[in-house]
């Protein structure tokens, strides 16, 4: 319909190298946040081995068909896309059976993403951990990427590997999200700082997400934090990332501002003025 | 931070762990990005020193060849304090003459950029 007139979809891979750093949580929250901003958004679960995106979005009971049937042409794309109840601008294309891994090729992935892209402004691809075939398939159709990492040595090292692979594939831009930031540890330099990570990885910073218990609560419920406009720090961070992705100029949050307590602030002052420790 | 760590840091005995993390990462990424393992690097270091020794007398103890990385560009950096130039046969002297001869005891830095990204090991689009 209006697909002909609209700009081509932004096809964004969400990847990390290391597992468990927050890819799926980011995909779910960004999907909701973009949809709320009026963008037609499709989130695609490319973690065929261990699919979870359906669960985080609370859509696990509404899946009838998956990417597998679409590729096999036993159903139409519209039949497989699961529309979100509260956010009709968002749809999930679920991952099929884990045995898909045995036959899925990068060309399959390109084919299905092209179909999805026709009816979307944003396509977010939730990548599996690792840098093997699962990653290569997921990356095959991506134009741009968000690399997510935590401020820890192993996660940053693995992110670096992934960035190298994305660069050789010509995926651009590649932007960084730093997750599970603990402002107090950063202030006392017991954690890699924001600049340390951006310097090392040499990527523009798209956003910071603090460590936030509400993330777990929202996962339990199957309602991403961005769904209820909940004012928790992580919810705001995800919303800001969505807005920056659309090109809005939203200043980065300062994690140290989140710090409270006189003692911590005093210690920070002493450290800065004396350079002692 | 435990009290013990805190005291250690006050005494300047221990760096904050975030700083250590950054230093360790920079080192390991220089190796990852260049695909050179420490063994190969050590072999290369010895060979480079050997070659340089033919031309100038260097302080082997102080000689340092390492990988550094910044903005995703990895460089091989050699820091080789020169004791004195060897009396060279005219022929060799002429060849080396293009690079200005440093004074004695001048550390000479050579930075050689390496390929910034490792090539991918898969051929694109293999049809089945
Ligand atoms: N900002 C945060 N604060 C607190 N917990 C978080 C945060 N981000 C992610 N988590 C938690 O970390 C865990 C891993 O998150 P998630 O499943 O999104 O990671 P992933 O990268 O998709 O993992 P995998 O590699 O297994 O697919 C989850 O339990 C999630 O609730
Ligand atoms: Mg995941």
C-alpha cells in the first residue's frame, strides 16, 4: 500500500558477542519504544537456538506460525507476524524450531528480512550470542548495528570481535549501548568507565542503561519497561535510545548524577581534587 | 570496595580495578586485532632485534617491541635505545643513510600500522 512511498526500513542488528549482556531486553524495549513513537516496527527473533524475545514481550502464547513456515511458504508473512496488543505498531516475527539452525542460510535470512522490511520503518534483529553461523545468518541482512556490552573485560573483548566482523561486512553505522552500568562503582573506578569503553571500542555511544531491578520485574511480567511509561532509570534510558535512533538530539544521561549520598559525593570530590586514588 | 582495598589504594599500592581492566583490555585487544599471539610476537621481537643489531648497537635489555592499539588501528611499536652506530661498510651506510642517523642513546620509535581488521574466514554466498 503506502510501502511504495515510504522511506526504506532501517534494518538494525542487535548483537554483543558475549551472551547474557542484554540483547533481547534491549530489542524488546526498543521495539515498544519505537512503536510508541509511531514507527511501524518489527522485531525478529534470530536466536533460533534459544528463542526468548516472545517471552520478554509477553507474546509467547500467541504464536501460531514462525519464520520457519514463512520460509517454507506454508504460511503468509501476515499470518506469522504477532501483533502486540497494546502497541499495534509493533509485531514480532517468532523464531522457528531450533532445528532451523541445520538448514538456515544467510540467503534465507535476507529473503525473510526483505519481506518484513516492506511493511516496516524499523526492523530490529535480536542476534544470538557468539560469532559463528548464528551471528553470520543474523548479520546477513542487517544494514546497521547496535553492539551492546557491559563494562566488564570479557564482554568488551567479545564486543570488539563482533565490531571487527561488522566492519569487514560493511555494516554501518555501528553504535554502542553500555548496559548494566553501576554509577557508584564507576565513580570509585572499580568498573570500566564510560569513556574507557567508548575509547577502547572506538564506537559512538548510543546510550547508557544502568543496572536496574525493574528490568527483572518487567521480564517476569512479560511487559517491557517502556510499555507503561514507567519512570525507572532503565525505562528512560531505553526511551532515549529509541529517540536517538530516530535522529532526535537527546543528551546522554550522566550516570554519576544518579548517585546519591553525601559520603559518595565527598569521596568523589576528594579523589578529583587530590588525584590521590 | 573493601576497607583493605581502600587502604591499599590510599597507600598507592594498588590501582583501582577499573584502571587495571582498561590496561589489560588494551593489551589483549592489540593481540586479538592483529591476530598475533604472544609467542609469535616474541619470535618477531627477537628477529627484529637481530636485524637492528646488525646496523646499530642497541641495549637488548631496554629494547621493547610491542603492539599498541588506538581507534581500532593496531601498530607495532619498537622502542630501541641505541648505544652507538656500528662502523658500517659504505654500501650499507648508504642504504640506511636515507633515514636520518640518530645520536647515541636516542630511543628510536618505529610505528608500523598493521591491518586494522582481521579478514573473515568465510566466502560470501556459497550456493548449495
Ligand atoms: N540494565 C539491566 N539491569 C538489570 N538486569 C538486566 C539489565 N539488562 C539485562 N538484565 C538481565 O540480564 C539477563 C540477560 O538479559 P538478556 O536475555 O536480554 O541478554 P541476551 O544478551 O539477550 O542473552 P543471550 O545471549 O542469552 O541471548 C536477564 O536476566 C536480564 O533481566
Ligand atoms: Mg537473547
